């Protein structure tokens, strides 16, 4: 099957990333670069081991992404530098069809078996190693899930066992969704997405004791986060102004944002992430870097450029160049294109417009 990105009429978009037709010596480097939109990866290669192989097919369901990934074993990491650089504010629900993964998810250590359903918060660190595997991954923005689950960061690395009722039901639901995903219309995908977040909230919330239900704080956290997202261009957006606006103490506001790295850091991350998205959008090419900096709350272009480079390891102009590159890439010395549309989908998932 050739690699392609398909969108027929109002059907959900599909991106197919397949390294199988590329020279063996190119595959891992292309995979490592591409998957870095979510994870840093490392692979131990033993003498006589088979060539690297990986496929990733992603369906864009509007407010969430659903991907089928198969690959040889490797280690996946999200450490502080990557978390700061990419600013992803998504959660992942993952089910392994075969293979296992073991690792540390924040403060939790566990081994995930085929059929287990586990939740990851991409704002939290992880360090794991997987055997040869195939899994289904549902990626959804935090603000879509949080109203149904309280604070997702408290569940980072938590699993629903395959032999539990909730685990079996949710695993089967995700598998069935994958079976029908390519036949869905955009409207059907949105309807299913709304229902699915209710199920995830119900199943992962089952059995929580009362003191582990921070609904009041979670509601305020999401309200403040939406307010921040709607006012990033206001240079007066500070912890002090937010505390006064929402009539809470600064210490309480700081405690709410502590799992996200602190409120000051959160505001800066959101401003820089919005700027990155704006710089890489083709429609924004006529805008000067200084204009984009101003629109996300920076009043000093030099300060913005320094902060941007620290966060992303590149200048704003270099980020703009990335946005000009075609989505389809060709491997070195080979004319087979590689569809990397899913990378843009991950970055833009639920990203607000200016």
C-alpha cells in the first residue's frame, strides 16, 4: 500500500506513515525525527537484529486523534526539556494489542500488558521501554477530558486492568472505534468523540475515594486555563491579576497550577506555543515576527526571540521556515514520499485561532 493522506468529501482525514518501502538504513532516523513531535525515542540494536520497521496510521476525528501504531521495541521518553519545548497539553489513552511496555509515569511504576487501558498526561514526565508492539492510541486535549475526569494529571500512568469490567469495556470500545473510523463522516466523528470522553471519565473515575475527587479545584483550573487562552495577548496577564479577577488567593492559584509546572511557566508556555503554531501556519506568512510576538503578549521582540529559542531550540524565523516545508518528505536517495501529516495534527489539536 502506498503512503497517502486522504480526505474524501466529508470523511475523516487519514494519514498513513509507513517505513516499509524505504531503505533499511534510513528508517530509524526518519522515525526518530517524526515521532519526536510526541516522544524522544532510543533503540538498542543487537547484532543480527532485524531492520527497523514501524507503521502509524492516524484518523483525525475532529477534536481527537486515533492512531494504530506497530513497531519494533524501543524506549519512549518525555522529560522536562521536551515537555517545555513542545507545550503539548494533551492526554493519551492507550491499549496494546500485543507487546508490553514498562516504565515510570511520573511517580508511578508499572508494566502494561495487552488489553490494559492506560492514561498518560503529556505535561508529565515518563520513561518507558516497549517490546515489539502494536497499540491503539487516542489523543485528546486536556480541556476536552478534564470536565469529565477532574484533574487528569492525578491519573498519569494509571491503568484499567484487562480483566476488570471497566478495562474490558473501554478497550473494546476503542478497538471498535478504530474498526469503523475510516468510514465515519466528520459529523459522526464529532458525535462519537463527545460520547467517548464521557465513557473515559466514568471508567477512570470509578472507585475514586471522595478525597481524590478534586472537582471544585478542577473546574476552577479549567476556567482559569480558558481565560488565559483567551487573553494571551494581554501583557497584564499575570498570576496577581488572575488571582484578583477570580477572587482567590495567589497561594491557592499557585497550588492549582503546580501539577502543570506553575502558573507563570504555564502562561509563558501557552504564549510561546501559540506563537509557534502561528509562525508555522501558511496563512500567517504575511505577518511579521514582531506582530506575532505582540499578539501573544510580548512587547519586546528581542525578549520574545530569546524565550522562543530557549523553549524550542530554534529562532522564530527558523520555525517559520519549517512551516513552509511540504508535509510530504522524501527519504535520502529514494523517491518514496512519507506522509507526516499527523505531526501537524498533533501540534494543532484543539489549538485556538487568533
